[in-house]
């Protein structure tokens, strides 16, 4: 009698785990879909800025954006391996990283929450990088002009 009850309980638990895994995968797919649409909007900011520039300035701006930009795959990998603290540190969100470290990743709750918040945090980071790159463009171009004038004087 007890053995039959244990078998039924184990089957119920295994079905519950499978249902939970399917739910988590569906939520991750939903988060990824939302991220991909939002990431296109972040790149649109950069492409609008590139539209009115000369070729050299556009290449310089695009390179500055791409070299500073963060990758969602790396952030998720760090979240899985090191916990949310690693992902938050990679994204430059040091306050949240310190809080995650002190609270032991929210006693595990932040681990799951980070899987869904990382796409939005990467998008925010990309927008900030795009804005910073656009703001730095006049300085970068003046540095290039100064370098070219120094090289011209040496010839």
C-alpha cells in the first residue's frame, strides 16, 4: 500500500518537474523574442545616426558601437555559470551585482529572474552605448584629424 503511494507521488513529482521545465522554456523563448525585437530598435538608433555621416565617420561610429556593445549570449552564459552577479558585472550594473553577491543571488530567486531581465538590461546597455558613441563622435573625428595632420607634417 505504501509502496504504491510512493510510486504515484514520484510520478506526480516527475510530471510537475517536466511541466515546470516546459514553462521555463516557454518564458525564455518569449523573453528572447521580445529582446530580438527591442534589439532591432537599439540598432535603429545607431543606423539613423550613421545615415547622415560621411563614410569615415560612419565607420568610426559603427566600430565604436560594436566594440563597446554587450552580447546577450555572454550575459546569459555568465548568469548560468556565475549567477546573476556575473551577468550584472558584465553589463556594468555594479550596484545590482553587489546586491546579488551580498544576498547570495536573492537566495536563488534572482537566478531565475535574471534569465528574464538580462535581455532588457542588454537593450538598455546598447542604447547607452549608442548614445555615448554618438556623443563621442566629434571627439573621435578630431583625434583622427589631429593624427592625420601630424602624419602629414612628418612626411
